[in-house]
């Protein structure tokens, strides 16, 4: 599952503002996270179209520690973009 830019606009306020010269947009990172959650693949197994897996993993890990992912998934559910139980989502951040 990937979200559209219009759907992303509904959750953008939950995410940290991007600063500096970033190689991946927050939309790309969100879509990569949703891909891993849906398919259960390893981070290294992400399709190349999402960008560098390590960059995505690093940002996801930072967001997890800051509580951003919880807020993002809650907002995605509230907007009825995804229908995943938050308790059921497990993303390996080791």
C-alpha cells in the first residue's frame, strides 16, 4: 500500500519538518514504512523505488524513538487511510 500526496497532506503535520539537503521526502519514507508493514520484508529487501533502505531505516528508527510513528499511524487510521491495528504493527528496528 502506498498513500497519495493528497492522503499524505492529512498526516504531514504529525511528521518532523525536513531540513537541509535530504535525499528522501517524508512521503517516500512513509510509503516505504507502509510497504514493510504490509509485506513483512526486511529493510534490505525494500524495492529500489523507495530509495536507500538504510536512510529509510534510520529515519524510521528516529521517528519511533520520538513517538512520531505512533502519531502517524493514529492519524492514518483516523483519516481512514489505513486499517491496521496499531498493536499489530511490528517493524523491526534492530
